[in-house]
C-alpha cells in the first residue's frame, strides 16, 4: 500500500498523477510518449517531468499500460 504523509498535498501523490496520465491516454487508443508528456505538462503546470515519469512507471508496474515502439498503450483500465 502506498501511504500518504499527513501534511502532503494529495495532488502531488503518485496515484493522482497516474490518474491524470490515464485521463489523457484514454481519450485516444495510443499516444507517443513524448507527445503524452508534453500534453500532460501543458495541462498540469505544477507537475514536473520527473513526476510524469514516476506516474508512468507506477502504471507500468501495476500492469495498466505498456510501451511499444515509444507508444503508450492502455491495457486493463
């Protein structure tokens, strides 16, 4: 289980960042990784590229998405 610190801003939590990534990808079937990152950072100006990559890694590790030839593809969502 991923615990949250009491004083942490929940918008910065990895599960919220990952949910925002899913929201962007589910609008299309698949998306090029760099394009996805640009759209994500443009829509969410307070996030950093590191947070985007951590969210992407989290989704990959739990089996929600896969990356094939630089394209992000949602599975099991």
